[in-house]
C-alpha cells in the first residue's frame, strides 16, 4: 500500500541476526533492485542504505550503513521499509490496483478493488471480489480487517 509521502511499503525489519548488525527482512517486493547493495529504504526515522544483503529462506539478511552491533540491529525491529514506485510500464503495481474495476470474462463489472492481500507463495487475493465469488466469506465477517482505512 502507499504510505507516507506516496511511498510504497516494500518490507519490514524482523529480528537481529548474529552480532554484527545484520537483520532479517521480510520483503513484499520481488524486484531485484530493492535488495541491491546501495539501495535505500525510507523509514519513519530516516533512511537505511543496504551495505550487504543475501537471501535467507523466504526472507533476506541485510546489514545497513551505520548499524554494526546486535543492539543497533535490535532497535530496528518492526521498522517498516518504504521505497519509491519503480517505473515499469509492463508491470501492474498493487497501489495502482486499488480503485480499479473488476470485470468477469464477459465484461460484467463485479466490483471495485478495495484491498490487495499478499499471502502464501506469490498469491494475491483481491478482497472486493472475494465476497462476490465466495458469498460464505461475507457471512463470516473476516474481510473487515482487509478494508483500507479512509483517507
């Protein structure tokens, strides 16, 4: 989702790893340029520039400039990482889907995309359509948490 100053949330810092300032990072972006050494994430407290990054299972181990101890790394836990939208005309971005019409294969309008939820291995569910396709979900009331907050 788009966040502060129109930036996109691209990940979140997890726990510290080791003693030299590395942290586990969960990304919601699959773009390789997001994890290149020198790339910058923007946070609520400033910038974090990647000094080192390597895959760790489904996550990444990263070390940021100025973070060299476990204590400094632990202080970053739960930090939301944001980045600017990338310019790629061949890609659909989550922030561009919000507000879009959803059509069936015959062209009939099913609704409007109100939220996009990433889950599992590369699955994306579009909450606005779920209750239309699976009416039992609407009765369960489980989609309330998926609705975006009013602007």
